[in-house]
C-alpha cells in the first residue's frame, strides 16, 4: 500500500507543476500527503483540475499512470484507468517507451522517508530471544531430525580427517550447541551457511529455546566464546547468549601464554577435571576462539558384574588382541541384523533416558568401513525406528569396556563440511561491529567411558529367560552412539577399533 500511495503522491506533485496558478491555489492542501487520501478521493476531488490541462501535458500524466500501474495489483490498475479516462477524450495510443523512462528521475529524488526506501548498509537482525510455546512439539521434532542429519555429516567429516582404523568420539549435540550460539550473531551469508550445515530450516528462531530443553542429565557439556580485548561485543548478543546458553563471551588479554592458561583452567573446572588440557597453543593474533568440551561417564541401567569381566579376543586390523570384556548371560538387549548394512544392531539401556546403540559388522567378512559408507540419514532413521519397536530380551552379551577420547581441530572439520566462513568472509554483525573478523581457533574434545558400574541395577529375576539363547557379541571394530530416547538424537557418536586405547 505504501508504494501505491507514493506513486500517487508523485502524480499530484507533477500535476501541481502543470496546473495554472489559479488551479494550484484551489488544490486540496492535503494532496501531497500519501496518508491523507486514497485513489477514490483523488478521482472525485481532482477530476476538474486535471481536465484544464492541455493535451500534451495530459499525455505525459497518462504515461506516468501507465508506468506506475505495471507492478501494482489489479485494484490499483483499475484506479489509474479511471483517472486517465476522466482526464482526456483522446485515446491513449501514444507510444509509452520514452514517457515511461521520463518519470524515473523525479522518483529517485524523492525524500527517503518512505517505509519502502532501502536503508543504508546491509541489514543485520538482532538476536532472537523469544519464541512461542505453541509450536514446541513440532520444534522439538524438527530439531531432533536436524541433529540426526548433522550427526551423520559430522561422522563422515571426522572419519575423513582421522587416520584409517583409528578410534574417534565426538558430541554432535555439543558441537551443534556451540554453532547455534554463534548463529545468534550471524548475518547474511554466514547465517544461511550455518543453517545449511546444521540442517536447520531457514530462520529457525525457536531452535535456541529448544536446545535448552534437550540438555541431558549426566552429561557435562560446556561451550565458550573467547575474544581479544580490542573486539567489542554487542550488548544484545551478550544478553541473548547469557539468557539462552548461560554463557557470555569472555575477553582475553594480550598475553598468549596467559590466555592459554585461562582457557585450559576454565575447561578443567567445567568438566570436573576430566578434560585438563583442551589447547596446546594459541595464535599470537587471536581474535575469536570457539571452544567446546563434553564428558560423559554413562551408567548402565542394568549393572555388569565386574567379577565376570575377563580377557577375551578382539579382532583388530589383521591380528587378534586380548581386551577386558564385560559379560552377562541374560543382559536386556534390543537387537536385530540389518541387511542393508550387513550389521548387527544392538541397544542397551543407560540411566537418564539414554541408551547405547552399537553397529558391528555381521561377521569378519564384513568391515566397519562398509557400514560407515552405507550409513545415510534415511538408513540411520530406519534403524532407529526399528529399534523403537524392538523388545529388550535377555541376551548373552560380550562387550569390551569403552574409553575413547578425541581432541579435534574443528576449523578443518567445518571446511570439510564446506563451511569456509570462519576463515573467509565471516559475517557476525549481530555479535560485533568489527567487519574484519576471523575465527582464530575452534576446538572440540570428547571423552567417553563405559565400565561395569551402574546406578540403577535391575534384578535379574525380573527378566524372563528366553527359550532360545540370544547372543550379541562385540569382538571386532564397531560404531556406537549415545542415543537420547526422549528427543531422539545422538548425544555422542564415534567408533572403536582398538578398545585398549
């Protein structure tokens, strides 16, 4: 509507220049205001005044009306047609090429107070902190699906960066939390690119509050943004970050050694000293540092008897090694064989509504690399859906203790995901006004340990004994994930080639 009124304002301004002095004196004093009249009042109140103009002037006015009617709705076009019909008896058959170009000049000279006038400089929205609770269920479902897609992207990226046949562990949830916090301050292409990497819908404002609801008990995950003292951080970002992530950017000093000590001390304190040294060095020209650490010492819902743990064989590369194996003759396991992956899939319950999901090659003829390559989002979601419908049955379980630690430079991972903004052309206009910005370091460290201990032991007598003995043995390299059963996303993900590491 605003653009329609602005064009009519232009029409009256031009009319005022063509009318005779006595006609201008009798003109409506409100005719130059785009908010004080409409096309109907223009037609009725200005009809006589337009009629006194000569033919050449009318042709020019008529051309302006024709040009202005092109991008408008049908109702606007009809109003313009009425005006031109009342201004002259001659048919409007004059060529419009030249007159159509003529009115462009005065249009560009109009004052810039129109609401449709483009603002100077790129638009950068402030952090979104409010979200309606009405769509919370659908928001959680979208976030869960996005985290699954993001997890598999990360798995393939981590696998590509690691040496072949090596252990790895990472937390897609923890990394997504850090990147989503950065998303609060992202503008233009960086915002779009981050959304694509995270598999978020465009302008997924509710994601920040939804992530708060996805926090899992028993998991210690911390993220922090550090910045140089000369980088001014916007108050709006600080407030939103504190509200949504309970974390505000922290300023570093000009001393690299002191900064390194500050960061590692902070990480150790926030992971109960499980991760004592996240960084080994810092660039001297550090501007922005993104850090994330997670520690989980999961507890079995049904405890293992440590006395039954014994050294057993595990196939590693082309040899056989001996590793501590946890054993149970009737451990509750939901499991099946997936023919697409040629893998045994098993699920074991943990505390805090978590579960351990293991994918191990069906036999020694198949390899973990084959499972990794075939593990697409659709295959993964189908497997998890089938697990939901599978019953936990007493099973002869043989499983190695799991302790995996990975320290990964995330800048190389992000580039593997084809996200180059952190190193080139970064736009964090919602975080700082400084346009010359790069991420100096981004690091992620994950530690996962699964032993025999448990806090919610279930009585063995409560489990009925199956007629046929079911077996689930994990004696060769396997893929694992810690699954949030409520929100349906991986908290942890990784693989084990050598349980001794």
